C-alpha cells in the first residue's frame, strides 16, 4: 500500500521525524522557516496531510486556494488560532491539535514567569551578570511573595488546571474564571467566578490560560487592568492576542501592575520592543511547551491523529 504523503513544516523532534519517516512518505522542511501562504497552497496540491506549527497561517484566503489532495491538517500545537476552522471544515479538511501533552511544560513556564516577575529576575540577573552588583541592603530588590497569595486563573482547561496544581504547592488561594464551571475534581477547591471582572478583584497574581478567539482579543484592556488589586502580577503563557500591550505598560507605569511575565506577544517572533524598557516585564520567546519530553509527546500525538485518520477512524483530537 502506498504511504500517504505528509509535509512537516518545521523541524520537529528527532523521534517524531523518525516515526513519521517510517510510516509516511514524508517531506520535512529542514530549513525550519515558517511555511508561507504560497508554501501551504502548493502543499495542498502535493500532500495528503500536513503537520504544521502555529507559525503556519491557514487563513480563509489561503484555504480558498487549496487543491483537492490535502485531507488533514494535524497541528503540532494545542492552540489553533492560526487555522480558520470553518474554512478548513468547508473544504472537508480534518483538523486536529495536541492537547494534554503540553499542559505541564506550559504550566512550568507560567510558574517560572510568575516567580521571576514577582522577584525581579530580569534586573537581578543583569546586575550580577554585568558586575554591577556592588552593594546590598534589606531594601534591595524587594519583591512580592507568591506563597499564600491569591491567584486568579482565566481559562481553567488543561493548562489552567496544571498551573493550579503547581500553584497549590505554593499554598496559593486559587480562583478561576472559565466559560463554564469545572467539576469539583477538576477545580480541586479553586473558587469559580462567573465573570472576569469578579475574578480580577481578587487576583493578586493573574495567569491567562484561555485560547485566542475573536471574543478574547484584548481581554486584558485598560478597564480590566484597573480592576486588579494594586500591585498585581500578570502572567501570560497563552496567546499575545489576550493582552492590550499598551494598556499593560500604562498599568505598570501607574503601579496598578507591579510586574508581568510573558511568554507570548502580539507580534511573534520579535515581541514588543517597547517592553525592553521595563525590567519588571520578564519575557521568554514562546517556549512554554519547549521541553524534550513534551516536543516528542506533541509530535507523537500529531502522528497518532494522522494514523487514526488514515486508518479510517476519527482522530482522538479531531476539532
Ligand atoms: C507550541 C503553542 O510551541 O501548542 C501551542 O498552542 O503555542 C506552543 O506550545 C507551538 O504552537 C508549536 O507549534
């Protein structure tokens, strides 16, 4: 039987590429550059399947130019805001993602950002690294304590729950807002707020874990930043679209927000150059899921979805 033709748009983990080569007639973009609209359109004529990352944009305009061959887009990501799902569905193209497997790695990065933002990681590292650390005082780099503080989580899905589990280890008092209240087994005692506004009032630390959708663009705007307790710390490991970045800087300038920890930005790659002036914005370049174990698990999950599809079954993560 001829193997389905698969295009892998980016350099996935070695274990993933090995397994893909075993089971598919695979072409890998070893250059590891993001696939352009033209690349995607060309691939839709030549391949039965694509494993893309969030760096490839399946807009309605691009999908409208697709050929007949492409049958499935098996994303190597949990977020699918780079895919116009109705447009792909209208073309009869199946779409899958990779939930679950990256929750812990992403929650770890959220914890790193929360702690780093609260405890002056950027300025502290710089002062030691540059040899500028020439004095010490009890009033020096005093931060905000995480242990026992109130944490607000927006988006109590898999990553939100994984982050809550880690925050419980810090004795945090956990509150959340989600489209629907989660079960007690999932909430593990976290207190539900039926509005974002209600949650913000108790969020000494705020962590975003919801997807980017038309409804959540600029979820954190100037009105909402003003609802946080004075000196709150804001963490975003979900999507840059969720934060109005000018409003964040204004909230930091006014002292409403003490610090922020960000793994994602409106513009990626690159981030917001204006943030560089803020030592109290601790930043990472969208590496929430970037551990060896999780990269393998994401690649394997995407391949599991493809295997099911080409066996005539419904992939476990079909959207
Ligand atoms: C990935 C992510 O690094 O899964 C997601 O939605 O944002 C990240 O974990 C990236 O999307 C890989 O394609």
